[in-house]
């Protein structure tokens, strides 16, 4: 790594930690600063961006290194970096305030923030920041409805008490899978189980009925008692999904087309977003807070789907892919569904463990 780039890391760090403008990370990202940061990085060769990331990770490694950065970053700035800070209103106070804010972030999230910046992943940076700007002083989420609002939800069959966790189940195909922690928690909450051969089959695609079953079991113990006056013609007593699809219809969670619910249709990520957004409304999750992500492949979606998706990204339920796409037509997998369910449950119930 060249000395020039080592020295330049301090200036880039000043820009990175100033993304929120004049306050701390807890007060929200200013996307103008994110764009400036990404614009500055994208002109650098990939190798130099990677080198920058390595230096920045050391700089943000722990509270001790962050304190050292607060003390000496100004002496390492080049004239061009000083000009950049001046032109964009980045003061010393801004840098110090944001370094202090980063001390409250977990180690993994600080490292992930650097990785997102180096890989030019704007959505990744926003998603990480949303995690902190939507957290209350007591550790909860700004999206969680107040207790007095929750009290009316049992009339709709919603269980407002946190689920009691059971014993962990071991799956031989989940040992190193990226969703393992979510799957473990979801199975402990009794929302889903594995297969008789002790597998979970995380990449197996899901149908509408299967996703709805997970969603219903995540939030209701009284679902069998509530049904709409008129059921879709393809939801019949005796079907394995009858109670789940019936209750979901009672809550108006899904669209009925020509009298049919299409329970066996593979569920796309777009349709999943519609389903989760409707459930979020039933649960009275707050609509304010966080920063919506942007995706390059959702402009052709209808207005409702775009609105649902952007709301869910503010809540941190969906985050998309590193290349800036959402892949709305891709079929949801068991692993992806497990992650989504846990994220929604934690917004409503708080930490499940």
C-alpha cells in the first residue's frame, strides 16, 4: 500500500464519518454526503479502494483506535482533502461527533459499513445506518407500535405477547449457511420446522400458501377462529393450508384474482413485499423513520408494490442485493423467508431472545 493512500485514508474517513451532515449517525444520513463519498471512491482503481478499506477498518477497529483518529486525523489531511471538507461543510466538530456515534456501532457493523463504501454499495450503507437511526433510547425500534395500540390487536387474532422459545433444532444443511441464526430463532419460535431427514432445505422455493403459513404462525395463535364470510374458491376445507389462507384472507393480506387466491403459486419477492406490507399495516407498525433504499429494477412495478417495498426497506426488512437490484420476480426461498419473518417479529415483539 502506498504512503500516499495511507495518508489519503484520513481524508476519506473524514468524508465517510461526516455522511450525516452536522449531527451524528443517530440523527440520520444525508444522502448528498453519501453520493459525494461514493463519487470520490468510484474513480479510484479497485485495488486502491480495497487498500483504503483495510486502513479504514484499522482506524475504526475499536474505541481506542477511534479515539486516536479523533486526535490526529487533521494532521494527515492533504490540501485537497481539506478543500473537500470545506466545500461540503464538513467541520472538525462534525468529524468528532460522528466518530463518537460510530463508537456505539457494533464491530461487525462498522466493518460492514466500510465494505459497503468500498464496494460502492449505497443501499448497504443506508441499511446499516437505518439500523441505528431507527433504534430508540431504550433499545427498541421506532417502528414498534406503542403498547396501548397493541391492546386492540387481539380482536384481530394477533398475539401481542412475545413467543416462548423452544429448544434449538440442528439441521445438517445449515451449519455454514448465511441464514443459520435466523432459521434457528424461527424454529425455536415454533414458526417453521425442518424435514424428517434433519434438513432445512434453505434454498427451496416457496409458494404463497407456505409463506402465508409462516406469517400467520409468527403472529397469531387464534387464526383458526377467524375466517372471512366468503373464501376464495381454491381455498377449501381439507386443504393443508385452509386455516392459514382463510385467516390471511380475513385480514386482507393478499389479493384475490377472479375469485382465486392461487395458494400453490410460487411467490415472488414483489408479491412477498405486498404481503408483508399488508401485515405491517395490520400490526400497526409505524410508517415514519429510516431512509428508503433505491433499486435499479423496480421502476416497472406498480405504484403499490414500489410503495410497499420502499416502506419495508426503511424498516430494514428488505435490503436488496449488493448490485443495487431487488430482483422482484425472483421466487422467495425458505432461507429468505426465515430472515424476513424474524425481522418483522423483532419489530413487533422486540428482541426474541
